[in-house]
């Protein structure tokens, strides 16, 4: 079967924004204008297409990134009807607790539309999402939304983008009027004014620019052209000679600059009032990359270890990345994947390079949010979902069995909040195990473990809301009734000093005995310097390094891995309060073995005991998660809010203005912040808005550490 759609007419893009900037409303307009839905869903009415989970509709927030396929036809711009472009859109959540959804989506997107609230401008989550996009090198188009709201200001919002995100942002549109007088937009490239008529703004009418914005439009067009010609020497020459450059040439150069992350075009409108969204879709077609514009995907050949690339071509060997797992109530387990190269048909064999398993690909579906359409074959550059794959996880590569490759995976932040959870009945206990393992497959920032001492189940996540929603989903989707404890901070332990320990594990009972003898040195782990090669005898993992310096076979090779295993097991429970231990470098430098009595288990036990003794001697300390807190508050409550932050061991870093409000940025230990939102509401008559994001781990002051340790004992 031949491809039904040319690759240059495919756009894989995401819509990202701070919570409440109007992202889902914008997505609903896109579905309406592209003919996917015949009614515009509204967040406040709880009938949106992309927010299809019950909790999303109740809370009016997006929790999971929904993947939607639709087609856009820029025909009103005079294009011919065969010019349709296929959009694969990923709508991502804006709430900080679901930031992993944004991060993983970035990995498979080619471009992004970043939505801003025209009243608030750049908000904390906008900055985080922008940073993720920078890390993933994703080209962006900015859209300042909600210009119909009281207090909206295109210029202030634009200034906040320049100030807080990037000086490469440039206006390609300006609004006609603001607040209740917002009528339409001026396109600075074509120098036309666009109005949106019809009940849902579906009719786009181009006309002359009104006199009152003409001078402004001419001034900003000059700025825009100067920015564009900087990216092309020939055009720069033409411009300096004073020649008029054709709009098509300007568009072409602007496209190149956007794809190279040299320019971020800024558009504007009001999604709720159906003004401007169609022009955003045109900008996606005009400026965001197709899969052909992206560099080939990089990966490692799992047989040879050599680096390989996979170009966006149907002829190349098949390679795809799993970026999301979801359990669909009608279809079962869905594994969303982005195809980087080659093609795959339903019924083909695929190889999962991460767990070295072959599977047969059964059904392939493409999603229109909560509807699904069966697809026979998927080509390079497309996004689809496989039904019923058994053992895949997020970040795994699916590939052609004859050409094995592991594409660069997705790295997720560590969870910072834990909570005890116990099933109410025996029947709930069985269902809870299934529910938790399904939910942790879907969300890599949600972890489960059982406490070996109390045998309780502990769940960990990115914040209180994150865990709250997980418990709610267990109840609704899996029928599990469970009780939860108070949220707890996910502390860690580490060492500040060094130590050198020798340990012999000897047991003599009747018959064969046990003998394991190790000498280890431990020290704090130093960060890896970029470009520095890791030596052959060093095994480096996240937060841990194992150095094997044993010479002359004093410990036989088959006992080295059991020693490493024992060391890692000892690090699961620290010596101060039993929290996991991080950032330690351990060197095994000597020891001895017995011809008859040595065994893997003897060496593992020797390593566990040696490690516990070594940690005791190496100045162990407790670490706690520190959060970046931003509070937007009316000026009259500034004193109360700063006082509250100071009382929580918080360090205030900056105070600024955002419109009429004041913004306080601080670093505060997470342990002090439980219930902070409620407290803030009562201090500020419910008018202050907090925003929390994990920053880093830091040493707990001795007085606070003593309390934590005593509570654990």
C-alpha cells in the first residue's frame, strides 16, 4: 500500500501552556475548524473532546496528553482544495504535577504552539514548558490568547515573552482593539486585517488595515522584516539596497529561521470568542517543520553498540518510540508510538530492543481524541497507537528485528512526595495490585514500593494533586476502595566524608560453610564532566558509581556482580532513617575467596554489611526536596505572604510585578509546604495563586533532621 499522505504535508505538534491559559479551548476550536467535531466543546460546560477523563472534566484541567489526528485546509487563503495538511496534535496538561506528560510529549513532537494568557503573559508553567522545549530543540510558534478579557494587553504579554523566555520572539500579528473592543488581527507580512464572521468565527475575511492601527503595523512590519533578513545574506543585501522583498520569499526565510529555532513568531487572538485560531493553524503549516525538516533520529545498534541514525523515510528500516501507555475502556491497552523511519503494518513482527523481545503487532489505531479509527499501515513521521502489546514501557524502541536499534529514551524527574495506601477489603487488595501496576506503567513519575518493615504499600509522585488523582482513578477505573495516609516527603540520604571498610562474612555450620571477604572505599559521587570518558573498570548509573579495582583474581570474576548487587541493596535503606541513599562512589579494591565455601550469596551479604558500616563512618546526612515556589498576590498581602514563606525555612529570591499583581519567587523545603495552599487562601482572601515546582535536593539542617530521624525510629 502506498502512503496516502506526502510527508511534507504532515505536522506533528503539541499545544503547551500554563494551566488556564486556554489550551484545551484552543484545541476544541482546532477540532471544530478542521471538521473533526461538529460542536465546539467548552471547558466550563465539561463537554470537551480532548479532556475525556471524568476527573479532567470535573476539575477543568488536562491530565493526560491526548493525541488527535485531523486535517487542515488553508483554502480561504486562496489555496487549492488538494492542499490539505495532516495534523497529529498532542494536547498536553498545564498543571505542574503532570509535567512528565509535557516532557515525554516534547520528545516526539516536531513543533509546538505555546499558548499564553493575554492578561497574565508568561506564567511559571510557561517557563518550565519553554525550558523542556529548549532541551528537546523543538521549534515554537507563540499564541497570545484571551485578548477579549478585561485587563488583557498584547504588548505587556509580548514584553513578558521577550523578558522571561527569549529575545528571539517577534510579532507577526498585532490585535485590532482589546478587551470588549477586540475585533480581529493584522497580519504584518501580508499587511491585511483579518476579521472572523459567522456564529463560530468560521468565516475569515481579509480587508484593509484600519487607520488607527496603520502606523503601528508599519513600524512593527519593519521590525519583523529586519529580524527575517538577518537569516539570509542575499535578502539582507536586497533589503539594504531598499528593494521590496516578495512576501513568499519572506515566508520561506521565516520558516527556515523558525525551524532552526532562530525566531519564535508571535500571533494573537481569542479562542473563546473564535477569533484568530485559523491563522494559528496556517502558521503551523507555514512555519513549523514537517518530519522531513527534522534531523534523523539518533540511536544505538543493540547488537554492536555503534551509534546509528534513522532518517524520516519509508524506505529506511522501521524504528518507533513508545511515548505513552493508556488503558482504554473499550479497546484495552494502547501503546502510543511515533514512527521515525520505515513503515509497519498490522500483523507484522516487531522487536522491542529494551527488553529483547519480539512481539506481533495486532491492531493499529489512530485517535481522534476519544474516538478510534483502525489503520492497516503506519509510515515514517506518523503517530498511532498499538493495541494489546504486552511488555512495552514508555521510552522503549520498537524496530525491525533485522535492524535492532535503541533510540534515545526519555528521562523523567524523580518523585518527591510519598503516601501510604492500603486496600479496604480483601477483594480491593487483589484489584489494587493490578491498578497500581497499570497506573505506574502509564505514568513514569508515579512509583510504587512496599516498606519491608511494615509491609505497607508506599506510592510516590510529583505532588499532592498527582497522588490525589491517582487514588481517584483507582476508585473509578478499577473499583478499588483504599485508605491513604498523610503525604510524606521523599527524603534521601548521602555521605559527606569518605571511609574504608573490610568485612568478612564467615559461617561454619555442618557441611559446606559460607565465606565472602571484601574491602571497599566509599566517597561522595562527583558529577560527570561532559566529554570525560568513563574508565573500563567503572560502572556508572544514576546517583551511583561502582569501581572494580580488584587485581590478580583475589575475588573471582563471578562474585563481582553479587558484590555490586549487595552494595545497591544496602543503598536502598540508609543508616540514618532508612531512606534511599544517593550520590555515592564505591570502590571494591581487595578481598579474598575460599575454594569451597565462597558463593554469590556469601559475597552479597559481605557487601551489604561492609556498605552499612562504611556509610556509618562517612558522615551520613539527610537530604530533602527543595521546591521553587512562586506566589502571585495583590500588593496589599505582600507582607503576610513573605512572612509566611520566611516562617517555612523559605529563602526569598526575587520580587517582581505582573500587571497589577506582585510576584514572589522563593525556594522552600517541601516538608514545610503541606497545606500551604489552604493557608495562603485564608491569608489573602483567596486571591493569591501559588505555583510549585521541584528544584533540587539539599541537606536538612540538624535540628530538623533530628526530628525526622526520631519520627522514623
